[in-house]
């Protein structure tokens, strides 16, 4: 006999705050590893890393600025609670990405280690935010909207978008780093794709 699914329970404010702090910390730590190893990830974070390597402008500033145009889509399509939590998440990732290199001094890191571990950290951080109706902005907002609207897996859709972003890495970073960046992005998106499924997590905000 099939078991009844549990009734969805609304997240409390402190649960949302706790999850957002955890999620953004994990994303920022993964970004710190990627940046130290001169790797690229996907979404707006990948664009910000590409621009950082090309221009020398700090990641946090670029990441915050790139996400600004996507808030309108979030407000119109995903609602204000999602938008406010996403804006807070972007601000926290921007701040943490600037602070973590000061708090955590990494003299050297092997890119072959940074790629999968950074991908795991970012993927788990994004998953934490997704489950509390938040994101790190950018194309993640588009991915979540299309999943809610058409049932397209957010992780797999983002993988396709990320492939385009990561292709640009071959023109900015050494070839070996670009290849490892693809591996890191695959790890990241598999974590999200395999775990963020309709009906798997019944809590909501």
C-alpha cells in the first residue's frame, strides 16, 4: 500500500534566515576556492568570475551588479517573498566572497581539488537556498521559473546555460583550468538536478 505523502509545512522566518546564511556561506566558500584556482563556474557567478579575471574588478561588486536586471523577472514571476530572499542572498554572497579570502588565507590550492569540492559546496549552497524559495539570482531565477511553469528540471536547464558561459572560459583562462571548470560545473549541477525535484521536498515559504 502506497504511503501518504506528508503535508507541506511552511518554513518559519528563523528557518529561512538560517538556511540562507548556510547556503550563501557555502556558495561563497566554493567561489573562493574557484577564484584561488582560477576556475570558472556557471550562471551569473561564472560571468562575474570571467570579468574579474579579465578586468581585475572584485568579484562581489561584479556579482551584485550583474544580478540587478534579474530582480524584475523575479518580482513579476516568482513573487516578492522569493525576490526579497534572493536579493538578500546575492548581497550575502557578494559580502562573504570579499570577506572569506581575508578570513581564510589559502597559499596554494590544486585546481583538480578545487573544481569538484568547489562544485559540491556551491551546489549544496544553491540547494539550501532553493528549498527555502531563494536563489543566488541571475539565470537561476530563470531556471526556477521554467521548472515551476513547465516542469523542466532547474539543474539540467542550468547545465545547458552554464555550458555556454563555460565555453567562454577557454578564451580567458588556460585550457586546463577551463576543462576543470567544466568538471566543477558538472558536479554542481548534478547535485542540484538530482536533489531538487517536485514532490521530493514538501516544505515551502
